[in-house]
C-alpha cells in the first residue's frame, strides 16, 4: 500500500529516569520515507525514547506531534515492537498474530511464510527457538498498515537470511511513504538511514 504523507515532530523533548537525565532539548522532524537509527551506549535512553515516541511512556518535557496532531490522538498510526517478542508463549503462532493484529487468516499465513515460519501456524510459541520467536513477533510488520514503525532491537537472534528479509521489508515500507525508527547494536548494511546518537547527559 501507499501511505499518505506522514510526519513526526519532536520538540524540546526531555526525560529523567531514576534521578538521572537521559536526554533534554531533543528536537527533530521525521518525514515520510525516512529511517532513523537511535544509537548510544547502554543506559543512554534509547528504549525510553522509542517508547515515548510510541506513546507507551508519558512525555515528561516537550512535545511530540504526528501529522501536526498531539501524539495521543494518533497512536493508531504507530506500530511498536519491543526488544522482547511480546508474544504469548502458550498460544499458537497463528493465534498470537490474530490477537496482535486482527488481520484475516490468509494475510497472517502469508506473513508467516514471508518470515520463514510456513508450517508453524499451529505450533505453540514456547516450542519455538529464540530466532523463530523473534520472527513471529516481526510478522506483524507484514500485517499491520501503520505508517510509523518503531522497532527496538529488531535484529536480535536473527540469521543472515532473516536480517536481509527485514531490511527489505523496512525499505519497502519507507518507499511506500512510511517512517521507521529503530535501535540495534549492529548497524544494518542494506538500509539507508540517519543516526541519532544519545549519550549520558551530565
């Protein structure tokens, strides 16, 4: 699908956790077709920033607007996948995706084929390997039509083939007018992205 033009405006964003300032006066604008990698050492606030932009953490200071509207009015335009799989171990792969996306079964099965889980529809998630569990979580990217993707460590436990598949899907998404923000310790080789470097603020 082709998305309507999308925009994220972040103005003077600041956040403190456990009496420690993670970032302050953070301002930037992301437009359709852009990919942003959020980088920095452990504890720099990468996950906190992503979860704040996804609407999962309350904004402490500053403002986030999506298409010139307050973030809280546009959460249906955001898909967040955290560094943990966010799937229920005692449900099947297919039932997890049904619950998480609401997509029809044909689309879900197609997505599972795309991520290399064809034939695993009725397998319980707890029976999967770590990499397969990650593939199950990422299958949402093939099922949900949200223009803004926020991905925290999406490459964890993926083999080379799946890394290439994920890179291709992110590229396809932004070429269709979407926006992607992500973190990773290993910079991907196949994506054209900008980098925001976070560091400890004294």
